C-alpha cells in the first residue's frame, strides 16, 4: 500500500523543502502501520498448546466425563439421588456450559454429579474452572474437587476440595453467599485414621451473585494453593515434613457435583431445605475447565 502511494503522488521538491518531505513520509508510514494493524487481530489467543487439557463444554465428552448414579444417603447423609438426567450441556447466554441441576419433587430430591475417574487425571500443575453457583441457602452444597486416581480407598487415596459452599456456619451467620470452604482429606482409614485440614471463611464478595468466578488449584510436590478469581485463598503444606506428603503424590481425577442437604450444611431433614421448594430447580453452571 505504501508503494502505490508513492507512485500516485508527485512531489515538487522545489516547493517542498526536505523538512516537509520528511513529515509527509512519517505521516504515510503511520497510515501504513495503522492499516496493517487492522488487517489482523493482534490480541493474543489461547491455543491448545497452552494447556494440557481444556474442556469448553460444547458437548458432553464421554471420553473424559462419567455421569454418576447414586441413591439418597449414599454418602455424607446427602438427601438427593444422583441421576444422569440432571447432567446436561446447555446455553447460558452466549456460553455453552455443563449444567448440574438440582430439583425437588415432593419429598424427593434429584441432582447431577460427574467425574473423570480413569479417563482424565493429572499430577502437579494448575487446574482451574469457571463456575456460576446457585443461591445455596439453605441446603444446597456445590463442589469442585479432586481425588486420587489410584486403587486406594478413601481417605488414603487423598482428596482435595477446591470449592465447597453451603456449609452450616454460613447458614447460621447468614453469610452463605460469601462463606466458602477448601479442604484436604487423607489418612489410613475412614474412621480413626481420617485426617483433614480445612479453611472456611467469608470471601471478600459474593460468589453467588449470578456471575462466573474462577476457582483454581496450583499443585506441586510440596504445596496445594487454592485461589478464587486470582486471589489466594489457602495454601496447604504437603511437604515431606507435613506428615501427609504421600497422600498427594498420585494423579488425581476431577469431580463436579451439586448436593442437597447432608453433613456439610448440617441438614438431614427435608423440611429444613429452603433453597428448593416443591417443583423448583437450581443449577450449577461450569463454563470451562483447564489444566496447565
């Protein structure tokens, strides 16, 4: 483009001194650069090479995810049945998302839970997910977490809870929208040998505000660091001197679920569930998950 401008422009150097000619050259160069910058998008774009794994949930990938089926009280005194019908891919505005839906039908609750056990796991690095949570008060319990993809029983397999909301203390204090929990579970058996460390506190703003928030875990052989929207929330020591190093050195698989009632919210009576009235639904939306 610059060359053609020179061909069609006749300079009379008798009328224009060198200073003016230089000014015109600079002007034409700036025009050329401006046009060139508009010819293509100069913003950096994510590529597959940036990640070890990424799922945008344009569809449900059965090579990565399994929809679980369980009866009520299968674990943690939860009130819902997990049913694959309550796991779907759908649209939330312009986003294609994984949707876990909880529904109340009379005195029965149904919801969704998925995991990547035996299909997609990783060891060390970073995992993050963009999630929109429902209002949890009172009785909903959404979670984004991981467990060791090994042949060991819980808690010897190791468990990392990146995100849990709906805990009892948040209900009591009226802070369910900000009260968030992260935890690790480990030990030799599920009874006397079970050990845990958790961090539960109010975040700086609501995480149930109708928007998407990013929950992440940075994992190396010595530490597990959890962050929310880029803000460090908690770091757990898993170094050799911590006494739990060996429980967090295997590859882990991913889980997303939306529970109703149970030990975490401290509600095992269906009459105390106020988050869902008969016939109502609530959903947890996952926009994407990435592993670096």
